[in-house]
């Protein structure tokens, strides 16, 4: 497996009513230690979300997803979590929580290019 790098990923989900455990996949977060890579790709299918849960605040969801992107990028505006090292940020972002935006369990794999892999996973898991 020369040339392959271990990566970890989780699917980002919108869970409008946590007690029902129903969700829609909206993104993927991927971490590859060897390549020092942490990124997320997200999209909101607004019509689908409105059909799924008419009361959702779409602007609030967009803001929360934007904050995930800021934390991944380590932007100053992301606060103290965004200033942690890559593994700590990934673990914080994928920690179990009971909120409207959650992640799946973390899954491992091997890839040559994490940037290419996140696009592929996004297509498989979200689109």
C-alpha cells in the first residue's frame, strides 16, 4: 500500500428532531494526518430540507455549516477550537452530540489524495 495514506471521515447530517433520529446527509469532513489535511464539503438542498422539516431555519443551518468550515481551516474567527491542532479539531468536530447538526461515526480508509477522496465521498454519501 505504498503511496496510500490513512484517512478518517464522517458524514455531516441535519437532524431536525433529535428525538426521532431522522436525518439528511449534507456534508463530509475528512482528516488525513500524514498529509496534514482537514477539510469539509457541505451543501444544503433547501427544497428537500423544507419538505423534510418545514420549520427549519435554513439561514441558521448555513451559519453552523460555515462555522464547521472555519474550524477546519483554522481561521481566527473560529475561536479557540479553530486554533487547536488538526487532530484535536477533527475530534472536536466529530464528537457525538445531540444537536440539529451531527456527524456519523468516524470511518477509516486509505487514499492517495485526500482532496480527491473528499469529493468522491461527498458524491457517494450526500449527492
